[in-house]
């Protein structure tokens, strides 16, 4: 009998050691420290008592941890008093509790053992989809049975809300803030809907709308979803690292978390509230080429620079790849990614990395179809070719078009845009522009004249000529403005 108990103890010990060995020594000590704090023991006294009364963590301790962290960071904003919203803390607890240990009916215990805690961290931070899935199932519903789409949606919205919340709390939004971006609440729902649209029933069909909410999904379907939708694992990692403040400062093997949010440049002190919300920034950024995901810089805002097509051209020509986002008078938000510097010329430009996107009322990215190469187009001051900024489709029928007669545009895609397979992005086919922003992504090309030494008028005589044709002089307000966004740093930390 003793041998059997010993063997079970060894099996438990081996599994625990295997999971522990996934962490670097400094990561192990970080996890040990967190567990000691949560279990109310520390230092040598904890070690002495370890055998007499094995240390455990309760839900109350996890919730109390939130208050403790708040005391350590007393200057956090009032609306983010705690690192994680309480519903997510409860989900983390249910996930830890779901870890079965050899020889123990752990599911019945209300307390988390050290082994469960370490295996939870190991599976979610270092594991594959298979290892994550049973924990995620219990985080969605503590019974872990087949799940309704409605429950998966609630979990996904909680997860996205927690990511925005914890990044704001930790001041990890890299120059973005809840004040200089659009309200995130509709963005949370839009991103959750987009991620849930990847859920497939066992027969391979994708349920939509009310059918999705009422459908039942078993473990294999959820595992497939987590495997194909990397954001779920990335978001969980952020929630654990930043929410519990563990392994948060150690370099990660991937750029998933590093470039989750790009550095924001060019908005500090200018009173700008972006048309983007934080969930949309995270989602759109993940679709950019990897080398462009680290920084966004505001090039043009109709609120700052005026409602003028000449001004738009002056601010975006030769500035490298960028994102254009539009709000129409009906409140729809949409735009496109230009993979190359914009040039004023009567030919199509760009390459197959360009895409169109929608931010509201739905969040989605539409990539090239291979049907044609009408990626991006910018023309001004010509009589024989259309004048304006366009992406996808063809002349007169662009997937996205801003007319040089500023304020007018269209999104003609019946039934879909040929270049990007996008639907009509605006509320009405012919729309009126309410607001427009352009963001350079990645590093600004040298030709753009870094640090304000040159303006676009110096490096592009054609732009100078076009502006003069439009009745604008070199002294036009805003064409040569100080490049504070290059000199300064909009980061919060």
C-alpha cells in the first residue's frame, strides 16, 4: 500500500516537475512568489509550514490580490480601480480549479494547490491548443460540458474587455488611451463577433446570428477554434501576465504580445480622439505586415488639418505605408491599408498586401482576391482621369473612393469588390464624409524628410505644382508643421 501511495506521489511530482521545467529559473521564482503572496505565506516560514499545512489559494485570495495590486498602484484611473474585472478573476479561478491532479478529486476542492497553479500557468502560457482547451472550457463554464454559443460569446467579450482594461491599468497602451480613442464598448462586441465567426460546427458549417448563440459546441470544436484563432491564446496570456502581474517583464519568444498594440505617435497634446477604438487597433494591427506592426503615426486628421483634398495629399504622399479610416455621416467606420507610399499619378499602385477593412458596425478585414491589381489609386488635378483616392474595384466603381471634391465618396461593391471581395463598406453607396484620418505604419521612409528638415513640397515638386493649381501656396497653414511626433515620444511609460 505504501508503495502505491509513493508511486502516485511520484507521478504527481513528475507531472508537476515537467510543467515547472517549461519556465526559465527567473520565471519559476516569479510564479513561486505570486503563489506565496496569494496563499498568504512567504519566505522561510512558508517553507517550514509547507509540509504541515500545504499552501493553497482561494477565490477570495485571488480577488483580494486585485485590491492589493491596486494599493501598490494607487494612481491608477478611477474607472480601472482593479487590474482585472471581477468576472475574469472568477474565470481564472475556475480554470485553475479544473486541473486534475493524480490521485486527487481536485474538482471537489474549493482551494487551488500549488501544483494546479503551476500546471494552469504552464498550459495557458506555454502549452498547445490541446493543453489549453480543457482549462478554457472550464473558464467558459465551470461544469466544462458542451457549450452554447451564447456562453462562448460572453467569455470572448469578457476576455477582450479584460485585455483593454488591464493594458490601460498597467499603462501599457503605448501612447494610446481610453481618452484619445473611440469608446471601446462597441469595439469589444465587434471584435468578439469577428472572432466567433470562425466557430465551425462538426459538419464544417459556420452558424451565424441567433443560430450561433443557441448552437452547442463540444470540446473538439472549441479546440479547433482556439487553434485557428490565435487572438484567444494571446489575449489569455496578456490577462494572466498583466492581470496577475506575473512574467510580465520577461521577454517573450514571440512578437504576438510585443506588438499587440503599436506605439502611437503624433497625437500628444493635440486633443485628438481617434476614429479607431482599442479592440479595432489590436485587430487591424495584427493584419499588417509584421515589420509594420510596431508603430502608428498620425499623418492627417480632417479635424486637425481641415477638410481639403490638397491638404490630404500634402500630408500623405511619400510617407510610406499607411491606414486610411473614414467615418460617413451615418456613423459607419471603414477604410483601407496602403502597402506603399501614396503617389499622385493616374495609374494604380501598391501590391497584394493592401486590404480594405470595416470597423463599425462590423469589424472585418478584406484581402486581395487575385482578380485584378487595382490595389490603390491617387490622382489630382487631371482632366482625363478620375481625381481622388481609391482602393479596389475600378474607376467609377471603387471598393473605397474619396473624391477630390472633398466630402464626397462611394463604396460600390455589388455584390462584392472585385479586388478585395469586400461588401459595401459605407451605409449608403454614395456617402458624405464626416471625418477622415490617415496613419503611417512602421518606420517613416527617409525620403519623407525626417525631423522636419523637409516638407513634402521640397521632395515632391509635382505635389507643389498641384497645390499651386488648386490655389494653395507654399505658406498654406499646416503643410509644413513641426514634426513633434518624430522628435517626441507619445508613450505613456
